[in-house]
C-alpha cells in the first residue's frame, strides 16, 4: 500500500524556489515558460523509465507551486508515454533524447480523438492521397506545451479510405504547419497553449506513431485523467500549505482535508501501481471529481474570511483561477470514449 500520509515527494530546494518565485509570471505571461522543461530535466523530473505513479507524484508536487508548470510537465510526460507505447520504435528513439533534456517540447493533442470516439465528431485534420504522397489539412483548436524553441505534436488524423484514424507526430519545423499566437488568456499563460493550422503538410511514413489510433487513445486515457487528478491534488496541497504559513494559521478544517487528500492520493497511486485503472475510466473520473472538490475547499480555506483575496494577482487568487481551469476540462467525452466505441478498434482496410 501507498503511504497514508499526504506528504509530497520533495522537489530539490532550488527547483521549489524557482517555481515559487516565477509562479505569478507563469500564470500571467509566457516570459519564463521556455525555462520550464530544461528546469525539469536538470532536476531529474523527465525520466524515461518513470512509472505512471511516479509521474503523478511529480506533477502533483510541481502543481502545488504553479499549475501552469504542472500542466507543462504533464503534457511532456503524456507525450513521452505515447512514444514509449508506440509500435514506431525508430521515431520514439529519435525524439526521446531531446524530450528528456528539455530541448524539445511534446504536445499530446488528443482531445479531438476523445470527442470523435465519444460523440462521432468529425476529426478536424484529414489526410488526402495525392500523386506526390499524403497531404494533411485541417486544424487543432487547442494544444499545450507548444514551446517556441521547438515542439512535436501528436495528433489524430483521418486518412482517406481508412476506417480508424491514425496518430501522427509532426515537428514544429514542418512546412505548412502554423502555430497561432498565444491567446490572451487571463491565467495559465505559461502552458504555452495555442491552435495549430495545417495546410498541405506533407506526410512521411516515419511520422506515423500509431496506425490504430483508437487503441492508442484508449491506452493513453488513464494517464491523462490521472495527471488531471495529480494537478488538482497539487493545487489543494499548495492552498493548504499557504494557509498554514499565513498569519492566520491553519484552518480548523485542515486536518480533515489533509486526511482526505492522503486517502485520495493513496488510492490513486495504488491504482496505477497495480494497473487497476487500465480501462477503468469511471473510477478515475470519480477520483478527479473528489480531488477537485477538495481543492475548491482548500482554496476557500486559504482565502479564509477575506473574500476579496479571490480577486487580483495574489497566490490565493491564482489558485482559485487554477481550480476553475481544471474544472473546465470536461471529462464527459472521456467517459464515453472509454466505452464500447473505443474498446473495439476499427480494422484497417
């Protein structure tokens, strides 16, 4: 069993200090976003052989200081997991060193695939065969970790004449692939989120990560949801720690919140360690809902009776915005995507 104490694994002191110092900037601007992946690499957070449970712990620890930073780490880890489980070993071996040292950002833009499998929504990127090979056209409405220094994005593509979609990896240097400017969001700008447009992008066979895209998405879904749980856990921990360090001291409800967070953390870690969550999306969604509720309670406790602290640029206000953001990540399509439409991958012609 996992330790029942809700004690996060210790980040190196210099990493914690950097995140604490730059958390406001990562929330309100993109100025320091490019420093995140090299920072994580230097402190050993980008590890090729990390287990899912270890990945969740790392994301929770980082998110306690900055959800924008935790989201970047979660995206990088999700992308690396896609590569590790892909049949295209050559592509994985080619990209992994740069992902591990933080010089390349990985963006798993799979949200359109979840909606496609859950509701039959048409994929927005399509591949058409031409005399000069396959050409990709369309758009990705939202993806994170699109660092300007270089990124690779994994996206679902509907190939002409195929029943199942494929997962393709494209590099930011691809001709015809355009990243939009960073949106003027009010928070979490360090996520480096943007949209992508594809116009006559030439597809090479060595960019094909998964032929059976529905199977790849089913495999990726538990970790994606688990990382959302970890981010909520981290924000809750950060709010409780901030309240305890404030002049007002710990809230009267703090012991109960710590105990409930410890219980959820232990159940989450144990479920990933013994692989119970493989294909168990409803259980993960319940964990996610519980952790979000606990995080909301913790952020309210951090503000205490000073409701005005929910506004402005302080840490309490930032964490309130972070929980709002996590709440907007809709899990409904994930629940549907894990059902029969996903578990029976369509065969290729």
